[in-house]
């Protein structure tokens, strides 16, 4: 206790998995889906609360483009872990279709489905044009689309859905909606609507603390939530030694390096050193981007995680871990789970 206020410990904070369903060099999307389900089953066993999958398009190294289908694949192969989207990029879709898809998922797997929503396209410009053909949206209509989507779930028909249009299945179902973001826009909107908020600090660290402050200061209690609820996204790679964890993390660093260079590709094997792969400028940019990405043994992770708890007062963490070797990825998530149980 400090001044009458309980200081959060790691064991007080639920943890979840964010999976991009990576397609690794030399493998296929089918291999990715097999690994995703295997990881989800282990995550359920180790006590993770949620298993979220992200919508991305036109990326050779990401298999979760048809996000709702992969969510169903994971939910069908597990028993109790919550499964959802981290997130669905609403600007790519008609809100009615998302209401029907997630109404179907909730009907198939009751009490286990989360609907996390993002405003960004999750793709490049060419793919965005292909996805949004006929939708007439550039992402600026997100608040209106969100209002329409929420109205489809409302059994009383409140909100901005078209007259006479219903989501079947979907209407009357209680599917938790989260807003996801990497800036202040969704943070403020989530606060004003009284919705839970998840921040992608694993790739937008500079905006994390301002966004959390904006969310909490603008929060208005709602039927969904009585007080602010924040989930912080972290990149984390755990291994038995710091050296091995740092080596494993080079797969994710190579992925970020490709993004910085404006290209995509399959997840690459780890390397002993990134020297020679990046320029000094790229190294500086990437290291700044990874301020909330941790690689180390359990002791090193614990030290940094406790700092992040103090900085953010997070209610939950969601862990993204892009590790090339599947067995090493499983071991990383197991070590992280043990860390949160024991501290």
C-alpha cells in the first residue's frame, strides 16, 4: 500500500495474446493457421484471457486477412478463452456485415467473442481502394459507422441504422466492443462513448501516455462500462537467457525494418546481429518504435513490465510476439504467463 492506494502487481493484471497469424519464410498460410490454433490452445491452458487476431490485407507475411473466419477457427478449437479481433478495420466494411459476422460468432461461441475495432485500413493504398470499392469511405466516417454498427446490436433499434434493416444474427446480443488506436482520435471517442480502449504501443510508443490521459479524462460512464478500462499492447519476447531472447526478437526487428522501408514480406528467421541489415538511421527509428517491446529473460521482463505498469496503470496487457520458431514462441508465451502468475 502507498498512501492508501494499492500498487498493482503483475498478478493483478490479465494478459492476452495478439496474433498476426504470421506466414514464415518457407511456410504457407495453412501452416500459419495450424500454429495459431496450437498457440491459442496453449494460451488457454496457461491462463491468458483473450486471443485476438488482426485484420491486414495485401501482406505476404500475414494470414489473418479474413479475420472473422480465423476467429471462428480458433474459437472452435478452444473451450474458454475469449476470442476476438484486434482489430476489425471498420472502414473496410459495411457495418451490417460486421454485425452479422460477429452476431454469428457470438451465436456459435456464446460469451466468448470480443469485437475490437480500428479506424486505419490495415493495408496499402491499392488494397484499400480494392476493399472499399462502393463504400465511399476513407476512414473519416468511423464515428458514424461505429454508431450504425452498435445500433444493429440494440434490440430497441436505437441509433443510426437504416430504417427497417436488422442484423440477424446480431440483434440483441451482448458483444463487447473495444476501440483500438495508436493516436488520440480513438482514445477520445472511446472515452466519450464509455467503451474500453486498447492502445497499440508496440508500434506507436510516443503516443501511448497522451492517449491514455485523453481517454481517461474524456471518459463518460455508459451501459457498457462504469469506469475507464485500458488494455496496453506490448511486444514481448521471452527466453531462458537475455541473449537468446534478443536473438529471437530479430525476426520482429526485420519485420519492422521492412515496414520502415515501405515493403512487406514473410517473417524471417532470427539473425545473430542486425548490424549490416539496417543503417544507423533505421536502427535509431526502429529502437524508438520498440520502446514498449521487450526482449529478455523473465527477470529482465519483470523489471520492465513493472515500470510499464507504473507508467500506464494498465488494466490489461495484450502481448504480440513475432517469433520465427513455433516452439520458441510457445516457450516465450509460457514464460510470460508464469511471470504474471508469480509476481
